[in-house]
């Protein structure tokens, strides 16, 4: 757990500017870092024995409630998230319990990664390494997102995406209609 936290912090630190103390302060002010730290703590509890669960679960539940309420970030503790996970902007973020996310993934606000489908097609996304997910993107269902993928704003992803791709939502449709102002 601590090696993941160290790597997550390092990722935030390298993306801040200023002198060393200012960079540390800016890192600890990031709601995304708060959320990932609480997730790592909850994930550690989730994987531990019943004694650890009984002692630390109330603390996790309190902090998780605070993160959900203040920042609008919900990362369920059963998700599998690799090192260097970064939330660029907070608000409207949901990551399902069964999601699998690789290393160095960066997500923005209003991103949902959730379950969809029925029967054998029911499941959550598996996201590769070095993926960027732009604001408003929705990923759902039993799909695989490859490595080095960039997903554009407001894209709705429900099919597999191969490695080294850009995915954009280019579905703007303008419907003309005559308006009678008389």
C-alpha cells in the first residue's frame, strides 16, 4: 500500500510548480490526492483480516463519506487501481467496485467507470496503463481499454479500444427546424 501511495504522491508532485515546500503544500491541497489516499486505505482494509476490518472500517467509512460529500469523488474500495493514479479535477467521479485500472491513469471531472450488461456480458471496464480520460467521459460494460489511450471529453465508451488510440465523441448532430415567430 505504501509504495502505491508514494508513487501516487510523486505523480502529483511532478505536476506542480514552485519551490519544494510550495509543491508539497499544493499536493496536500489536491482533492484527488485525498480521494486516492482514502481509497488506498479502504483497499488495504478490504484485503485484510476481520480484526483489521473491525478496527479500521469506521475510520474509513467516515473519511470516505467526507470525500464523497466534499469533493464528489466515489471510488469503491474493491476496485483495483495501479500506481500513479491521478484525478486532475474533482466532482462527479464514480469508479465501480469491479473496475480494474492500470498504472499512470489520469482522469478528470464527471467521469464514470461502471458496470453494465447482462449475463456473460455484464462487467466493468479494464483500463490499461498510461490512459487519459477527459471530462465527462463514461466507460461502462465488460470492455478493455488498451495502453496509451486518450479518451476525449464526453465520450461514451462501451466497446473495446486497442492500444495507442485517441477516442473522441464526434457525434454532433444539428437538427434544423423552422420557427415561426409571428
